[in-house]
C-alpha cells in the first residue's frame, strides 16, 4: 500500500506554476542587479582612493623637489606679460630659468635663451618620470612676492580623466 500512496502522490503533484517561476526569476534578477551595482560602486571608490593616495605621494615628492630648487633661488624676475617667474640657482645650473609642463611632466628650462618648444639639455625634469606612475601634471602656477614662492599644480589620473587633484605650495627663499 505504501507504494500505491507514493505513486498517487507523484501523479497529483503539478510542480511550480508559471507565476511562481516568474516571481522567483524576478527576485533572482533583483538580487543580481543589487550585487552588480554594489560592485560597480565599490570599484569607483577603490579607483578614487588609489588615485588620491598615489597623487598625494607624487605631490610630496614634487613639493620636496620644488623646495630644493626654489629655496636657493636668486635673481628672481616676474614677467607680467607671460605670468612666468624666472630665477637662477647655481646648485641646479639654472641661469634665468623657469618651469614648464611638457607631456604631463614638470621640467625646468634652465635658461630663457632657448625656447620651451626646443627639446634639449636645457630642459631638465624636476623629478624622474617614474614618479608619475598613475598621473600627469596638467597645470602649474608659480608666483613670487616679497621673498616667498607660492603656487599650485594639478595632477590628473592617466587612466581616468575625471580624477584630478590640485595641490598648493609655499616656500620662502633662503638666499
């Protein structure tokens, strides 16, 4: 008799209805979309925090190099028409030079006698190119007033153009 009850039970069970299947499918899709959105948001936060930490490290290196060059600068001139600050620094073989951005890197043009457009020994990188691993410099401003250099520069992510950060600096001259 047990076998007969089991057979009847199996024949009478109809399975899931179409409505039950659709509801289950909708629930699974909602959970999957929530997971996808969460992963996407966490990926954006990770990329942003990675850029911020790397750009802070790069900025620290740039600030140290700027400090080394600008603290011992002398013969400082501010050109009103070009907003360029030129200076000399015998420790770095700079004679009436200035800063210039080339291909996302900050260079020192060691002399105003040769144009920034000419590639040569007069253009010296402020820091090595390997320091700019994930970013490039897009803007550099330098001002001088009463023995103090002030300015700012912007680092932008090489991979994500919407990520950028601006840094400011201020250094007093020693000489």
